[in-house]
């Protein structure tokens, strides 16, 4: 007897399977019953005939279950059915049949042959970017245009041709509309094609894998296969900015642990024009790879592209959530996506040169395009997002989970943040969900400045209290980016460490010592940026620490410090000119001023990493002298961010 009852669940499962195969209905042990005279009469009839009443369906229809009847059967139970019909109050009764119903989901899992190898798109065992969940919500990048600034794009690649957009493409190197890469024996111009496939490789076409935003339009700018000058960069960054939504770049200055370099005059203007005028005034979105100088202990805060408030800086993590050997740590990194790691960890699947496919794309070069694809999904969810809105979404939805590092810290807002990972792993599903109902933060910028001159010696700690228009109707209550701009002379720049501490105690390392940096050039109005105090209240005491880690032998003169932030509210303060104060003790001079703007954004009043002019409080930045009418062309050495 015991053995027979043990087999019943297996028999029921078999019958269900058989019914699904044959198309025959599966009878359950529940009935729908039409009974007059109300719920009390229905309860009486159910109890009389051995049923359990699950209450009213609606009106005079009730839901009964009989535990003495097998839960799944290929035939109905006639005996119980007949018993119900002996009751005069039962108008109608029907044993319920389990029906086959399918979700009419608009998302069909891609059938591309390499899709099962794209572990970073769907990998519940080790964590992923939650891309499949975003697709399931109906977002695939449709209507969004992304361009890859690189060494060209193989526009006729079978996995790119469907989504290729000629209006988002140009060959700046040869000055023609065709961005096709130059083919060599070493295939060293494959970088842009690989990045493009990560964003928008077509789905369900039997080729390679699938892009994160596989219905987005993709373009390419050929600009790295030749001399890279200020003109080349500016033309690339400003290409068709009313048509292109997102620019993805996986390159920058040398990641050698000693270079300090950024955009020149025209590229500065291109970035500024992009965020103020691009996309009909909503602002072009610039996604940037954070750099591959980890082996040289480089800092991405010495890279003026990824260290900019105008770019969304993306770092890398490995398949198992480790910090890659090539990754650079800095306070300007906003978030992270997956890429390559150690030999036992998988790499990134994407399109390759000569119409091929690869599963070995690497470095932060591979991370930035994944982020661009996720941003395209969020932009499809809400095309009215500004460039600053997108950064807010990233901060609020990125996840520290699965990311291993010893530098996670809780900031003043209670968020975990890391110099290796920013706010964590991008979450595509969370981003599109939040984007749909997001209210724009508005075009507001806040600028606070203070100046000092002092010998650094061994350790300099400098503090200043910030009121942020406190007491006025629209005081500044929320930070975005914070910049500390330094001008100093120093005979061994790599021995410096710089930290900034917010009023809520968030400690950002703006610069870590760089052993390879033996330069005596110091810093000339260089803006170190941190995202770690995002949404914090700026009011209170800010502290800047500059440390000479080599001892007392090196000498420096600290000339200028400026602190800037962007706010999510709509403040206005009158500009105030405060007196310069003689502090005594070796002729130290300290003074400060601040200014705010609202309405139309006046980015001219916001000194940035590139030295835009400002005269807050009547004090001029040294960068004003850099605004020359003419300049000579200079060739820059640019390195792509693929791991070696």
C-alpha cells in the first residue's frame, strides 16, 4: 500500500507530460460551481460532499476542491460530479482542466551561436549585468544611436550590417565618410569593430553573439589610425551631435604610470559643446574606459578624459569579481562592467575583423562598450534623460555585490563606493526601471573656490568651511562631482599623495603615489575629480591632505586649490567678493569666493579639468591664460584600453 501511494506523484507528473505531448486536457481536483442562495449555502454543499470551498470566484460562482480526487488525471471524475448535480441549488458545475498558456513576451532569447558563451549577460551563478531582465522589459536599444570613436568599424560585418548607421560614422584620418578599418597582417585595427559588436551586434541572425543593445544603431569614427591631434579628437567628439546619442571611447594617454595628459583646446570645446548642445540640449553622453595602467600603478585621475565631469568613467571586473591586473584605481570612476581577468577566467565575446567572431576581447576597452550598450537601453526607456541624469541613474542602481576588493567604504549617503569599482556593477534591469519614471535633476551647477599658498614639506592639511548658500531660499543641498584643482611645483611628482575629505567624512584618494613618475613638472591647474560624495550635503568643513611620501628631502610650493560641485536642486546665490586674509606664519595667503548659476547652464562659470575660465569672487584662475585664439597642432600619443 505504501509503495502504491509513493508512486502517485510520479504517476501524476507522467500524466501531465503525456497530456502536454498529446494535447489532451489534464483534469484537476477542483470544480467551478454555480450555486444560488449565497456563500453560506455554497459552504453547506461543499462540506456535505467532501469538498473544500475556496470561496467566491465572482457573483454566484464558487471554487471547490476535493482532496479525495487525484490532482492530475487524463479523465474527469464522474462520481463526484454527479453528486454535485443532485443538489437543487447547483445550477452548473465543471471539473477544471489545466490549460496550456504561454506568456506573450516580446523578448525571445537570442539564438546566436555564441550567445551561450556571453556569461556577462546572463550568469546567475557568478553574477551578471542583468541584461536579459532589461530585454524582458522590452528594451533592446531601439531608436538609440551609438558611435565608437576608435580605429574604424567593419561596416559590412554580417553581425553589424543590419544596425550600421552611416550618419553616425566618419573617417577623420582620411577625411571621407567611410570608416572601414585599414587591414594589416597583424589585424591591429580590429579594436573599433570589437567594441561595436559589444554594443549592437544583431540578434537571431545565426552569426557570432549578440550586442547588449542589439536593436540600437551603431556607427564608427576612424580616428586612431593616424596622427591623433587636437583637431582629430575635436572632430570625432563633435560628429553629428544632434543625431548621435552616445559616444563610446576606449583609449586615452599612455597608461605608463608617469603621464599626466588630457584634451587640448578644441577637444575641450567639443566636450563642452556636446554636453550643452548635443541631443537638442539634453547633452551628448560620453562613455570612457578608465585605463589599463594597473601593472604600472597608474592613476586614472591623471587621465584628463576619464577624470572629466563630462565623461562617464567605467572600470573592469573579472568573471569571478576580482580586480583585474590591468585596472587603475581612482576616485573619478563611476561604475564597472565585466571584462577579462586571469587565465582561468573568460573574456568577452564580440565581432572581429574580417567578418569573424572572437571570444577574447579584453581590458577596460571591453568594459566601456558594455556600459554604452546598457546606457542605450536606459535611454530607450526615457529619451528625455540628460547627460547628468544618466550619471545619477548609474550611481543609484549600480551594485557592489560579487565585486571583491578591500577598499569598499560607506560614504556620507550610506552608499558603498570603491576606488577600483566606483559604485559597483552596472545593473541594466534596474537602470531601465528607474529611467522610466525619472525626473530630471535640472541644469544646475555649483562652484566653490578657495586659494592658498604653502610649502607642502612632509604633510599639508588644509581645511575650509563651506556654507553652500545656507540660509537662502534655495541653498545647495546635494553634490555631484567634486573637483580639487592643483597648481604646484615639485621635483618628484610620483611621491605625492592627495586626499579630499568631505564634511560627512567621505575620504577620496585623488592621487596615489606613482613610482614610475619621476617628473619635476608638478601639476599646472590640474583638476582631480571624485564622485564618492555624490548626493552628500556640501555644507561643513572640507579637508585637503597633500602628503610627501618620500620624506622631507623633496620641496614643493602649493599655489592654488579650487573645489567644485554640481547640485541636484535649483540654487541661486549672489556672487560675493570676500577679502583676502593674511594668515601670518611665513606669508601664507588664503582667500575664497563662490558663485552659482541657474536657468540655462553656464558651463563657462564652472572650471573643469580643462581649465574653463571663471572669475568667481573677482579672482581669476591661472587657466584663463590658456584661452588663446590660435594654437599649433600637436600630435598626441594615444593608447587603446585593451589588456595586453
